[in-house]
C-alpha cells in the first residue's frame, strides 16, 4: 500500500482504544457544534497499527515530553499570560 497524499487531522481527545495483538486501534474525536447548537464529540479518525509500534510511539512521546518539560511549561505560561491580557483588555474597551 502506498500513500502519496497524507492529511493532517485535528482531534481534541481519544474516544476509544482497543489494545490487542497484533493490531491496536485508537479512535480520536473532536468536539463540534451541531446544526441545532448542541455540542457533541464526533469521531475524527481511527488509527490501526501494530501494537509493538504503538507502544514504541507512546514511549517516545513520554520521553520527549519529559525532555522538553521546561519548554512546554514555559509555553503554557506564555499562553496563559496572553489570554489574561486579552480578557483584561476587553474589560477596558
């Protein structure tokens, strides 16, 4: 199987997982507004892959988060400051 046109997908959360052997699946979802102004979680995509590869990805992700913890926390703080600044500015207007 050859893929030539891959898309970037956005998801808010994991809707479900099936961990097994030899394949595991993760279903990702996103919060969306419906036509009648309700909010619901809708499936974005289900990723199916070999379990050993998924475990390796998870381990790499955790290791990367640990290695970059300072930068991640700094970015969170910077975003928090920008949000608070925007809120305070809107109170003045």
